C-alpha cells in the first residue's frame, strides 16, 4: 500500500470517527421520529429487565419519572412504569421535569451495559451523577446493576461493542 493510500485511509477513518462522535450521533438519533426511539427503548429495556419487572423491582417507578441523560450525546430519556412495563415517555435533546435523573457519558453507559463496570464504581468516581430524589435514583441505579445483558438482542450488543472499540476509545 502506498504512503498516499495509507494517509487517505487514516484521514477517512478519522473523519468517520468524528462523524460518529457521541454529539453528532445524538443529533442524528434525535432527528429520528420520537415514536420510533421510544418504541426501541421500551422494547430493549423491557426485555433486558424482564426478570426484575416480574419480581416487582420497578414498582418504585409507578407514578414517578426518572430521566437518563447521555451527557456527551445530548440525549435525554425519561422513563416511568405502568401496567408492568417500563415506559419511555420522552426521548429528545432536552430534559423534562422528573423526580430524579441519572447522567452518564456514552463510553461509561456502554461499559455499564456490557457489565465491564458497576454503577457504584461509576457513582463514586463521579462518572454517574444523580440529581433529584436520591432514593428513587439509587433504586434505579441498583436495578441497572442486576439486569441480565444476555436478554439484550445480540445485534444491539454487537453494535455497542463496535461503537465502543472503533469510535469512543479513539476520541
């Protein structure tokens, strides 16, 4: 491979990493129809937390709203619990009023989903922040710690893994 070809390949890779950076990806995701984003979040969360839902671990969210913020992507997802299902009531680039919120960067959210790190470690390292009703937020944090990643569709886990390795770790 010629030097020019190597330089062009590196420039293309660098450009793709910039395009796929969390903030840019967040803008793209927020342009998708809200109904699509909400349905996707609900489907994945209700499958991933199916065991906890059956055990009543999310009953604390009945008539309460908790907001999850992916800080570097400018994505805000608000959840509640109704009829034995987690409900995504908001998915956008702005926050809404909620009883509690959890904030985290993309790289740590993925590491959390892959169970490479636990939420308590992130919390004590100030990489997972909690605001509002701390009891509600801590219950959510503890529920996140007990989910079974094997219940998340394989394609989603593969996409997250590739995004972590090929984009987030190179930024």
